[in-house]
């Protein structure tokens, strides 16, 4: 069952990422939420996906994810997965909300 308060908070956090999360060396490419219903509770029901890339776009560098992860943690989220797309130099951080 979808909790309206949590859903609204997820939307607020997505907007906070877009408006306020601007780490020095990282470019936020995309931020969106995914709200799902899982019966087994293994995956979070409320997910926020943040796609980032180094500002200098150098493909040989690793993208430094810590500032974005901390931004999410400061808002009550937990980082449960990162997905790297090395060909495009992008990393997707997947946050969950309990």
C-alpha cells in the first residue's frame, strides 16, 4: 500500500536533489523516483534514482559518488545500489526510503 506522506516526501526529496545538490566536481544528469509495491519487502518501495557524471567528463576517471550519497542520507534515505555505465561515464545511485 502506498503511503501518501512518504510518496509526497519522496517527491520533495527529488526536487531538493535538483535544486540543492550541486557537488563541486559532479554533474547531476537526472533525478527521478520510482514507487513500487513489493510483497516480499526485499526491495524498497520508494526509490530515488540519481544519475551523475564527472563535470570534466573524462572517461578514465571514476565518478566520486560520496557527496551525492551523503546528500541523500541527510534526507533519511539509504543508498542500496550503484550502477556504473562506464561506456557513457555515468553512475546511477539508487536510494531507498524505509
